[in-house]
């Protein structure tokens, strides 16, 4: 079972957030690379969980083939 992901850790810079091990930044045990994976709060700020929540659903229809020509007319 995966550990609960903290939304606002006290010192996110001290931990690698790349997997469920949450290794200290100076001893990366999982082999995810040579650099630690940053927490989303370090990238996008304290309101990182609210991003995209107010997006309106896309209700526009995509254009389809015209009625005058068959779908594969160029073949």
C-alpha cells in the first residue's frame, strides 16, 4: 500500500518525492536518477492542488468529414 502523499510538507527540499520510499535528498536509494524529484509545492507554490479545478469542460464539437466527400477520398 502506498504512503499518503503530504500536500504541504514542512521541508520538501529535504526529501526525494520520486517514489513511495521518500528518501533523504542526500541518499537516494531507489535509483530514480542522480537528482531528487521535487514536491509539487516547490514547482507550483502552495496552491498547487487547486490548479485546473476551475477549468470549464470543453463542449465544442470537433469538425467531422463533410457530407460531400467520402472519408477516404484521396486513397
